[in-house]
C-alpha cells in the first residue's frame, strides 16, 4: 500500500475493537476523526497517551472530533490494558481501540515501517474530515509520545481555515491573529470578510484578528 497523502480518502475498513466491530466510515459519520496508532498494548508511552486522550474527551467533543486508537493486540488484551490506563492515568477510556491483530488497518494506513520495526506500528496520527479526506498526518517513532496540545491546535487550524479565507502562522494557537490568503485581493471582499481590519506587513503578509472570535 502506498503512503496515504493529504487529500486522499481515508481507507474504509471493518475491524474488531474494544467496543465491538467498527465499520470505519459508518462509525465516523459526519464527524472529524483523529486516528492514532500505538506500537503495542501495555507500553508506557501509549498508556500515558490514551489516558491523555480520555482526559481530553470534552475538548475533542467540543470540536466535533471522534478519537479512535489502534494497536495490533487482540481485544482481550485491550480490555486488560484499559483497566491499567484508567487506574494509572485517573481517567476513563471511552473511545474505541482497534484490535488490529491481523494488521488489516496497519497495512491500509502504512503503519509498519520495516526500517524502524518489522512488527510494531509507528506512532502515526491521521486527521480525517467529515468527507473522509486525510487532511493532516503526524508520524513519530515509538519512543516519542505525542504533544496533545499540537493535535488540538491542528484541528483548530483545519476547522478555522475551512470556514474562512485565512491560514494560521507559525506557533498560532486559537485566538491569535491569522493570515489572509494571498489569493484574496479584492479590497471590498477583504473588508466584508474581515470587519475587524487587517495589518499589511507586506503585500503578501496580511494579519487580521481571528474572524470567528
């Protein structure tokens, strides 16, 4: 399977999970989805990550995002691991963990990188929009846990830039100034879209307050 590229349709699949069989596109419905892979159950970094995902359930829900995890261990191991996660991270895992024991999803999403490990999945994240398109990806080695503030920041940026003709600059977080797209040149349209005004640092670099705030 070739590497998934931005704009590709996220492959559909049916796979067992900690909450029963998941028919992926049907399960996703009209929501955004964050699908993230884990090298194995009962691993320390993954335990902290799944606990953090559960702790942020309200933040994901507020953004209309469904998180779903993947590990190549079977359901019974997932259930045991969830008990450990809830105990050690003081939370309640309330999202599915795919039991990808036959590597179906790992192959579809190119999660086995043989030069890193012949068996364990890399630590990848796929941001998938309601049209089932892959909008962003992040891939870390097994040794590096994800920054969940960054995951939420990416979602905020994708959702904002889908609804307004802006882009988000370096280190942007929700509420910061944004950049007006260079393709937008009509002064009347700019004034209409950005009534708070804007600052032209350069003709191609125009900053404006975040329009949905």
